[in-house]
């Protein structure tokens, strides 16, 4: 609608301009000249309408793509929440299991606990030792260091958050 009004305005301006140029120059403008001007204006109108249709089609495609991206983003957000919930659930189960193990190893003799702990993954052992009371953990670590000093060093480093180097621990054990 706006385009049609603009085209009509252009046609009217063209006619006024043609009439003014005839009056100002004293030249005669024929009906053929005016018809040629109108034809050019109509061609321009068609060109503008084609461009407008192309822009509208592009806009529609962009809107569809935008909606698709928004839907994908919502899907990803939902999946992320689901994964986070599952991880939290697993961590909760893991913590409960770790608490049970800590209670078990905390009540077991240090030498027996150390024999099993040296066969565990260092990360898992560190988690377990953090859950066992300090007094029992100290006794168990003493037995672990007798069984496998290198493992005791790695375990201590892991429990300290890897702030203590293995070399520091080895020097302390060998003194």
C-alpha cells in the first residue's frame, strides 16, 4: 500500500515537473513524452514491487529460521537441565555410597583398610579419606605409606588438592 502511494506520488511529481519544465523552457512537451515518463515510472514501480516481494520472502525465511533456532535453543536448555539433574542425582547416590564406605573403613582396623585402599583409584581413595574422621584417616594413611609409599604420596597430593608435590611428600616420608 505504501509502495503504491509512493509510486502515484512519483508519477504526480513527474507530471508536475514535466509541466513546469515546459513552462520554464518554453518547449513543447508532447503527450508521447509524458507517456514515456509514465512508462518509465511504471517500470520502476514494478521493479520496486519485485524487490519488496523478494524482501518479504527473505523476511519470512529469516523468521522461520529464527523460530527454528529458538526451538533448538529451548531444546538444548531442556537437555542441559535434564543432564544436570541426572548428574546431581548420581552425585547424591555417589555421596551416599561414599558415606557408607567411610563409615565402614573408619570402623575397620587401619591395616586392613589400607590393604584395600591401596588397590583403589587415587581419586576415589582421596574422596573416601576426606569422609573418614581425621583420627582414623591418619592411622590408615600410616598403614598405606608402609604398604606403598608412592601411592601414599599420590593420595596425599590428591587430598591436598594437588598443592603439595609428590616430591615434597617423598622427602617427608624418607626423613
